[in-house]
C-alpha cells in the first residue's frame, strides 16, 4: 500500500515537472528571434508604430549586426512622428559615421537632415563617398537646390540629368509648381503703403489689415487736422493725434513689407512640404 502511494506521488511529481518544462519551453519560444521578428513586422503592418519600435529595439539588442532590424526601427520611430528620435538612433547605432551605414539607412538619415533644414550637412555627406545610388544622390542634389529657393537652377539640373534620374514626373511637377509661384516684393508693398495707407496690405492679400490700417491712419490724421485747424500749431489735440497717425503710418509701411515676406515664406513652405512629402514616400 505504501509503495503504491509512493509510486503515485512520484508519477504526479514527474508529470508536473514535464508539463512545467513544456510550458516554459513554449514561453521561451514565444520570445525567440524568429517570433519577435514576425510580431514586429505585424505591428508595423498594423501601424502600431510605438509598439513596433519597442519590439524592434529588442531585436536590435538581440542581433546587433542585423541592418534590416535597424532600418525597420528607424522607420517605426519616423512613423510615430518622432523624427528627432529616429535621427538620434541612427547616430547611436552607427556612431555618426554615414560611411559605414547601409544604403537603406543612409538615405533615411539624409531625409531626416533635409526635414531639419541641415542642407550644408547634406552636401557634405553627398561629397564624402556616402553609400547611395547615383540616382538618389542626384535627387538630394536637386532637393538641395529647391530648398535653397534656386528653382530655375533646379529645373536646369533636371534637364541636365534626365537619363540618370529617370522620368520622375512628380519632381518635375514640384519644380514647375515652385516656378509658377507669384511672390510679392517687400519693397513694392512698402512703397504702396507709403502712398495710400493699407494699399501694400491689399497687394499682399491681407484685406482686413488693409482696412484697419486705412481707418486708423486716416481717422487719426483727420482728428489731427481738426485740432490744427481749430487751434493752430499750438493745438495739443492736433499734436497728439498727429503723432498717433504718424506712428500708425510708419508701422503700416514696415508691416506691409513684413506681410510680403510672410506671404513669400508661406509659398516656400508649400513647396518645401511637397519636396519633403515626396522624399518621405520614396524612402520611408
């Protein structure tokens, strides 16, 4: 009876250890490299970029020589909108040396630099033997001209390298869009407002500001005129309103020039957004 009891106990103990070991093995299997790889790609495909970045950080830690995992990690950070983190991770993973980066990551790093307006740095890397296709190198040279507002030069650049760049109709359209933008002259805007207060704002499309400027300058000028007409040059009333009118008049002239600059900056931002979007879609 005792031996039978001992046998049953031993049987259950063995069964417990066997089942525990099996569960532990399954648990470990869930977190192996192959399954983590599948899970990370599943998260990326499902646009769960923050979770994908966490999983890919683990894969990069487990397999530090795998450039594909690093590439996917940078993509995940970029897709979260954290471009600063994406650029920082590239510098950490490759110690800031673009010459040792694979092509897939080099172009991403150049895109990140481009979005942060580090244009001289891009040119430096393009001339330092960076590992990217010649067609991609030409693309970044074109975008550098565009983002430096050299639109006509950029168009000539495209016409010079049609075969190497291929028939990239989209970038030709972006270039033509930039060339067709009608910019405003800050000098002309200021000159117009010096003749008629608010006219420079009409020129730049700021119609509400134009009406406001005309009313303030005109209204205070009229009050100053009334004061001087009634009490002559000693009119305090006239000098107060005259000073206010002069202040608004001068401010309106400078404001019109600034409005023209602001208008031009907005037009450039439209072009820059188109350039950045093209590179995002191409390399991310």
